[in-house]
């Protein structure tokens, strides 16, 4: 019996294999599958390095604000070796009484102060008050000099230890205060560290609130803070260990904390938003992580590289404090970046849908990959690019215009709190000896040129008085001539006096002193600022070109950063130089912006600006790779990343503006300049001008010349 053959069945429809993850995608999947290994590794790293973190404020250095290789630094080194420590780093002990200092009771206080200083191993010799030199004309103020027997950093630590015990000797009509450059930096670092720690504490709850609003979920909002804490603990411990090899400024940790908080939140925000969108599209944990890392992860890696190269340009400034501050921030960024690309994917893969746990009522809307509001904004910009672009450009140029009259100088004594030891001693010296005495110049000259040097210095109209020439204590062929200027150390006329002396003195004569060290550092910063700006912009352009393969939009994105930077410094001039809003912020304007602000803040602002540029342009390139449509690239970029840029900028502005309400002036400058820059960059440059540039450039924005196409690697940003 024949059976009929069964009817053939149609083959099943081919199912498209998911795209093979790229390098970062594979790293993310590996982190998910090795969750315990990644978590254990980070716990060991954080606990091991974090154990050293409590030592950070005592281990890091308080000095380093100098121009290496300058005449003034040479004078300090020579004075330490050959003049019994009578250098700019020596500690001055000021004794002021309501009766003559030769009164037995006052002399007893002077002797106790001398003994207290002499007992410190970092002090070489204590020079008692000298009538006619360090005893005031009215006989009621005397100055003892505790010579430097240690490095400038150790002398700042000596000031930390001595200033309060010396002040405790006050009483019965006698006031004892320590002053001088080492005490000034001791007070300056403490005041600013306390203010920055206070600002950090204030910024955390504000940051958490913004993150909760952005994510709509307490779990998702907590991930960026977890990431930042891990990076901070590791970087703080690393800085302590590195400080045993070479000095690291205590400011490195202050800036590292601020930058790690801001960038860590940015990076985590970008990845978590993309992961939630991938989960909402139906992908399981590992696949969602792979897509997140191959898209948002690449943007984060490029952003981190841009931040690192921007800050590396600060290394061109041969000043220890600047180099160590830049290095500290770079170290913190490296740890945060490493945690973002390993720890965060592992946690996201383990959490899966639970990333939305403890969701707030509006959280369901946040799983959408695009933002309807920013999509609508993108359509509006596409239809009316010139209208919105011209408006944003006009605002930025108007705010940047005041920068043409910006003046810079090193901080004056007024940046210290009124009760600071250095400021109290400084004021007492000025009142007793004259306005220029705290800025006494130290001029080293060969012994055979001493008489000519004294004549030249005495004849200078900017000099109020010249002390007798002092031979080297060790018998070497050096003589020190100390000269008191007619003006306060922060007066611009002092610079003219120093320049004139250097031009007229014998060839081998060197002019130094604490005030001259500031002038030399200011000159160095002014000289190096154009170089740093040029290198930062060039490196930023190269990185964007490398990633986007589009020279036109890479150039436009790089140049656009100058607009927000210029506007921020224009606002800084109005606030800190001209004093607008000084009463509201609670400070007395110095009539200038601190000299280190332009070069250092520019690198920081440019790094942050490129952070947003990378996020936006990476999203635009992803859309263009998928569709080939310039309109979809521009509108889609805003729809996909506009909300992230907006939320990230809100966090940064909140963090920076908390520093603006800190007590001392330098954190206020930092908070205002960086906060205004981020606000303007996100609101006007990245969410208006850059999309308008994409609109006007059209396909040309993404064109790659053939010769460049053969040179550059292909880095896709789409996951398809």
C-alpha cells in the first residue's frame, strides 16, 4: 500500500542574528558575565587605595605656586643655603604691644616665641628683632625671622603647626601672629579646603535631587553617585601614594573631587539612559549592555579622552602647583572612566529591569529612547536656524565683550579671612613699617657688586628704604640687599619697579622675594596661556576628527567652545573685577581676576564643553550612519541626547554654583566661571548653535575627503 509522501513544509523564516558587539560592547558583556570578579576587583581597589584617602590633606603639599627656573625661585634657593634660611619661605613672627617691645613683659613674650619656633626642626635659626630694621619706629612692633631649613612645602606644614601656638602667646596687651608666604599659603589652603568641602557637602543632596528628577528612579539615580564615590576614593588614595615620589598640591584633590563628581554623573547618566532605552526595546541584560557600550560607551570614552588631553596641556606651564592639579584631575577622570566602562555595565547587567526600582510616578515615561520635547525643539531649529542661531550668537558675544578689558594678577592678602594669622600679621607689619614692607625685595649680588647694587636700588623711586647689605652666613661670594617698596605687594606698580631693577642692576644680580615670586608666576601664566589654549583646541579637534571622520563639524564643534569660554570670562570680569554682584556673593573685589584662572579654567571649561559636544555629535553621527539623512541626524541627536545633556548640565551647574557661595574668593571665582560656562555652553552652544551648524552644513558636515578617509580608522557609533 502506497503512502503519499508528506507535503513539504516551508523553511522557517530566517531570523537576523543580533549584531556582533564591538570592542566596548564585548567589554561590557564580559563585565556582566564576570560580575563578581569585577565587583571584587573594584572593592579591593577602592578599599586598598581608599585606606590612604584620610591622609590626603596632610600628605599633599601646600606650596608649589612658583615659576620654575625664574630668578625669584633661584633667589629663594640661594637664600635658604647661604643666608641661614632668610628666604621667602621663612616664617615671620610679629609681636605687637601696647608698650615698647623692650619692656620686660614684652621681651619675655618675644623670647617664648623665639624658643617655640627654634624647637621646630624645620626652622634653621631664629633672628631676633633688630633695632632700625625689624623694630618699628615707634618701638611697639617687632618681627622675628624663623629661617627656613626645609622645602617650601615643609615650611607650609611648619606654619600649620606653629601659627596657633604662637597666637596663644598673646595676652596682656601683646599680640603675637605669624605671617609671611608660608603662613599665607597655610591659611589660604585651609580656608579654601574648608570652603570646598562645605560646597561638596551642599552639592550632594542637590545633585541627588536633580538625578531623581532626571531618572525618575531612586536606584537609577544612585548609580552615578556610587560610581563617583568609587572613583574619588581610589584617586584620593593614589594621590597620597604618589605624593611620596614628588609633591602634589592639596588643590589637586579639591579639583579632583569636583571634577570627578561632575564627570562621573555625566558619564553614568549617558550610559544609564541608553541602557534603560535598550531594555525598553525588549533586549535582555547582556544585549542591552552591549548596545549601550557600543553607542553611549564610545561617546563616554571619547569624552574622557578629550578631557584628559585638554588638561594635559596645562602640563606645559612649568609651575608645580598647576602640573599637580592637572595631574590630580586627570587621575580622578581615569578612575571614573574605568569605573564607567567596567563597574557600571556589570551593575546594570545584574540589575536589569530593577534599574527602575523605587520609581517615582512619572518614571514610566522615562523609558522612551527619545524625548518628544527635544525632538520638537530640533524641528523648530531645522525650520528657523538663522533666527535661533543669531539670537544665541548675539547673547554669547554680548557677554564675551567685557573680556577685552580683563585684568589678571596673583591673589592679594584680601582673599584670606579677616581673622587669618597671615592677614593679621601682614596688617600689623604694614601699619608699623609701611605699605610695602610685606613685599620686601631680596636682591642677591656678588660681593664685589654690592655697593653698585645698593646705589642702584636706593636711586629707584619705587623703593622706600634699603637695609644694610648682608654677607652670606656661610662665607660664600654672595651678598643680600633687602629693599622695601613704596607700594603694597598687590599694587601693579610693584611690577614696574621690579622690571626697572632687573634692567639696571649688575648682570649677575638676582631679584626675588615672595612678592616677586608672584610676579614671576603671573608673567609665566600670561606667557603660556596662548600656548595652552592653542594646544587644547588642536588636540580637541584631532580627537573629534579621529572619532567623527568629519573635518568640518569637528572644526565647528571645537571653535564653538570658545564662545561659552569667552562669555564666562566676560561675566567674571563684570563680577570679580568690576564688583557687580559682590554684595550678593559676599566678597570685596580685588580689581582683577586671579592670575591662574585663564589658563587653568580654560582647560577645564573646554574639557567640559567638549564633553557635551561629544555626546551630541556622537548621537548625530549614529543617526546619520543609520539613515544618511542630515535632518534626521540633527533632530534625532537632540531627541536622543538633548535630555541627557540638559540633565548633566543641570548637575554641573548645581555643583559649581555651590562653590560660588563659599567663603573665600578663589572658590567663588571657580564656581561662577565654571557654572556660567557650563550653563551657557549647554543652553546656547550645544543645544542651539551646534545643531544650527549641523542644519546649515547639511551633508557637508559629515563629508570625509578621500585622502582623509584612507588615513582615519572607522569608528561606527550605530549598533546595527
